[in-house]
C-alpha cells in the first residue's frame, strides 16, 4: 500500500518536472496535464492486543458470578422443599379421604341406630357394652343385629358379656 502511494507521488513529481523542463526549452505545445493522484484508501489498522478491563468491572463480574452460584444453590434447595411438600400433600389427601370415609360410616351407623324401632326386635344401641349391660341388655351373639355395633375383643362370637 505504501509502495503504491510512493509510486503515485513519484509519477506526479516527474510529470511536473518534465512539464517545467519543456517550458524552459521554449516549446509552445500544450502542456499535458499532470496526472492527478487517485485518492488512496486509508490503511486499516488491526489491533491484536486485548484491552484490559478496569478493576471495578472485574470485581462486579466476580460478584455477579458468586451471586449466580448462590442463587443456583437456593433454587436447588427450593426444588427439594417443593418435592417434600408435594409428598406431604399427597399423604394428607390420603388421610383426609380415610377420615371422610370414617365420618360417613359413623353417620350411616347413627342413621341405622335412629331408624331401629323398638318393635323391630332390635335392642337400643349404646356407646359401650357396659351401658347396655347397665340397662339390662346383652349379651349378643354374632347372628344378632346388635352384634356389629359392639367390640368382640376375645373373638368368641359374643359381645357385651357380663
């Protein structure tokens, strides 16, 4: 590139010098116009060195990286907690379903007890066998309608034994 500029400049000076010499010898011929130098593109400079960043930016980048690590740890901990909470929620749903089923069974038993009429041949149902015995009822064998309402602890087919 520099050689091209040098050649163009040399050609310009040689042309000016030739034109001046011709005038000095008395030539009357038209002077040739000197060649105009063509515009040369400015050389592009390629830098290969990397600019160093100010220490403040380096500190900020380091701080940002540390904060990102901390956030990743916290995110992992939150994911773990969310998993544990989902498991607990599933267990609670199961327990709730069991409680509802037991409540319905109790309500059904209460409805059955209320619908039992004295003339149907069934004795009134008490909360415990002790109450039934105190009121003159019992014992009941497994083929009697009162049997399922009381606990047969010794599994001998009789409840409310005295």
